[in-house]
């Protein structure tokens, strides 16, 4: 794909976006903090204490949820959009992210105020919100989400946004060379490493989301945490598409 197909971009806006992209890339590749290593080691030890059958059940649940969103019929209708400029694409993407942040915040507040059962129900609801946002961002940037490998790109962006520092470097490398990496991918979605995906995702949000189950503060925690998680995913998605579009056109 050539840069022109994504709309014109002024030199000034290109410079601004590339600077923002460079800072984000630095964050994705910087050395793992000592505290992060410590926290991850503790989480890994806790995971080892959980019976294998429980891990299998969680993996199965997350796999089915994500597959339902990624490959469900309700997500096959959107077509790539055409805009006169790349800057306009980004303006629509930013507005979209703001909308989803508010939706996720309200959803988190409602489920957080409802106690443990409602708090648990927040998990699949938030996952669906985040996945739907990724689809909409892809369409805004002009990519065809009807294709299997384009949906795997969205899943990989999701992984990058919610993975540990240790795993993040590997995911970032895949996205950096996505076209070549995608060409090597099998056509069977069942070959995807769902176990690693669910462990990384669950470990990343566990501590923050557990506080949502605490009475009295659950609503406030749910609203804030959901807002920030959606913001984080939206930022990752925008920068991943910037890498595919702008750096290729350099």
C-alpha cells in the first residue's frame, strides 16, 4: 500500500506525528523496570499455584470470547473509509477513542457498583468494547477488517497494549515487520497461542480490576480503570497504524 492511498498529509503534521510515534516506540522498547520484573515474577508464581484445569477453563473462555468478537458476523459489515487527508483520519480516530473511553467508564462504574457478580460481568463487557473500538479504528485508517489476517493484526495490537515488558518486545517486533510476518502466518486461527494471550492479558489488568470488586469504591475504580485501559489501547492502535502507513512511506 502506498501512503497516498491514505490521504494527503502536510509536512508539518507528518513531523508532529512522527515525533509522537518516536516517543511511543521508545516506551515500547525501553528496558524493563526492576519493579515490573518483580511484579511479573510474583504474578507468575501465583499462576503456578492455580490448578491447571482452572487455567484451561480461563483460556477456553477468553479464546471463545475473543474469537466471537473477531470473527462474529456482527463485525463483518464495516468497509474501509476514504478521507481526503491523513490528518482527518486521525481526527476521527481520536473522537472515536473518546467516545469509547466514556462508554467503558460508564460500564465500569455500573458494574463496579453492583458488587462481585456485576464486577465479574465487567470482564467480557469491557473486552467487547475494546475489540469493537479496534475494528472501528481499523476502518477509519482504511484497512479491510473483513480479512482474517487484518483481524489478527488487531489481536496483535491488543496483545501489545496489555502485555508485560518481557513479552512486549516480541509483540512489538512482529508489528514492526507486520507485512512480512503476516505472510508467514497459518490460515488456522486455532494455531494462535491463546494460553499466553490470556495469561498476559489477565495478569496485566488483574491488580487494577480486583479493586473494582471492593464495596463502596468499586464504582469509582471501575470508571477510572476502564477509561485508562481504553485510552491505552486506542493510543497503541493509532501508533501501530502510523507505523504501517507513515514509516513505509518514508
